[in-house]
C-alpha cells in the first residue's frame, strides 16, 4: 500500500481520491509517520490468495488438500476445523493449550483468532 506525505496529498488530492475509489487505498503520513488510511466506501475487493495446494503434493498426503494462509484464517468470520483420529485430536488439543508458544502453526494461529471456532472430531 502506498504511503503519501501530506504535502503530496495537497498537490494531488483529486488524483489520489480517484485511485482510492478504484480500489487502490493509500496512507497519509506526516513527517513520515502514518496517520490515516484512505479507502473507498464501495471499492472493488482486491483478489487475494487464501490458500495453496502444494505442488507436488507430498507423498504421505492421503488426499489432495488446500492449505489456507494465516491471513485468510484470521480474516474469516468463523473457523471450522474437522479432524479424524485420536492422534490428530491429541496434537490439536496440545497446540491449543500451548497457544502462541506452540510448535505447530495451528496453535499459534488459533491463539490470535478472535472469531468463533468450531472443532468437529470423529474417531
């Protein structure tokens, strides 16, 4: 995201507003310190990658899967986790208990989550 100093905003306000209205938000700074973010009220949503499928898929992967990014998980309205097996349940419970200090990424991500989290487990 572009950062623009106040002096430049004064000179190019109309052009900057037009760009923000088209989905290019910017930050206004004073003496290099960010102060405000300018975004359009109804700007088109930028496309973003929310997950990736490993290519090649690891040989030990039982099924094709998509791995979600941390940002995608934390920006979701709710998080649904579905797991099977006692071993995965024990790992998930330990990751949640360890929180930010978890050696597993899921524990650290869930420790940051503010939204509702539903966990479904089957033996």
